C-alpha cells in the first residue's frame, strides 16, 4: 500500500514539474541582440535569417534616407535599411563598419544595418515593460518595449514596423524633413 502511495506521489510530482517546465519554456523567448549607438536592441531569434558581414550596397535613387541601398545576398537582391536613421539616432561614425542582420518580415527579406552584433539571450515574460508614453509615437510603433536584463535594458524591435519604408517616407514628408 505504501509503495502505491509513494508511486502516486512521485507521478504527481513529476507531472507538476513537467507542467512547470512547459510553462517556463513557453514563457521564455530568445532574442538575437545587437547594438546601435551603445544601446542594446533585440529581435526575436526566429525572425533572423542570418547575420552577415557588410557588403557593397547599390544606391536606390529617390528612396527615403532610411534605405541605404540594395545588396546581393547569394543572388537574392535585398534592401538594406539603416536602423540608426529609422530610430532617429545619430549617424554611424565613418570609421565604423556596420553588420547586416538579415531578417524575415511580412514584406520579405530585409537587411537591417547595426553597429555590432551581441548574443542570443533568453528572457522571461515577467521582465518585459511596454514602451513609455513619453517616447514619440513614431518610435513607439517600432520599439515594442524593453526587457530588463541583469545589467541593462534590451529594446525589443518590431521588425515588421521597422522595415515598413512607406510609413517612414510619409512620416518624413509630413514633418517637413
């Protein structure tokens, strides 16, 4: 009888442990991190196709300033966007070579230019805070919020919005820029 009770308790404990692990795994998310102007940003890992070294870009006439050019990625033509311009940060110093984060978006494959690639980090839902109301509406549409990491904040980038070139062009036109 005691053996049956012990077995039942062990099974119940294993079941609860499995539930907690499943819960924890489902709430944890992985982000590929990168830096812009010494600020840490993150993109959900599943949206990253690859990270490649900077390649020669071909200019796109009459494109908005955020469109840096087109690059050839193994035969595929990919639009390169300057994230510093998209996020209204100062231009990258001329002696700093960007890295290319190739991301998959609803509109296709896009290269996001960043200063430096970080690590892949795993974060829990509880560390997330939405973007503050004081952030400009245009930036708030691109930055979903922040995750509070041990020593810094990771700004979560909405890649679909960040790659939406038409809204950038319209926004610039409306502000007189």
